[in-house]
C-alpha cells in the first residue's frame, strides 16, 4: 500500500506517465497529420489505413479490434475512407452479415507515400535521445501496456 506522500508526485501531471503518454500521443498525431493531410488523410483515417496495409480484407469488427476503436467510430471512419476512395466495402459471400474492408488501388499506393512520414516524425521526436534510452522507453511502454491490459476485468 502506498501512502499519501508516495502519491503526491503524481499531482503534478508531468510526473504522471499516463499524462505524458497522452500528450505525446497527441503531439505525434498532430505532427503526422500535418504531413498526411497533404494526401487527404486525417489522423483518424491513418490509424485504419495502417492496419489495412498489414492486414487487408478484414471485417469491420476486426478493424475495430485492431485499431482499438468502438464499432460506431469504425463505421464513421470506414464511411469517410469510402468517400475518399481509399477503401472498398463488400459483403462476405459466406456470411452476408459481415462486411469485408479492402484497400482500393489508391489506398494501397498511399502506403509508400505515407510511411516515410512516420519515419520523419519519429526521427524528429527522437532527436538527441540515445538509442539506449529509446529502447528503454519502448520496453517500459510495452510493459505498462501489458500491465494495464493483462486483466481487463480488473479495470474500472
């Protein structure tokens, strides 16, 4: 059990890993979106394209699971991607209730144009940080994620 004095440092948001992770995520997203918007791809759309570049032809439910978004958010995003001509949505032949999401030719081509932007943003973010510190940070973030998702029934 921790005492109140042990928790006091967390009162300053800059001592909270959760807060620092959140503001970093937002900064990464904004920096990447500034680049991807030149190709008509928002930060929200980017997340779905990234999954589809690795695993094309999955259902909307699987896409929601892979991106960590609700099905309602996924439906809205899929509709936007359809409107932009980046994906196609087709009913599965074996189970007409399921919708398969596949990349359009344009959506596939964007991979080679947008992935270098991720490299650019990451390199900018990591400027002046040693490889050892980056590896430690990666290891810590993976562990905190594992700790927080190990027992979903334990979360509030």
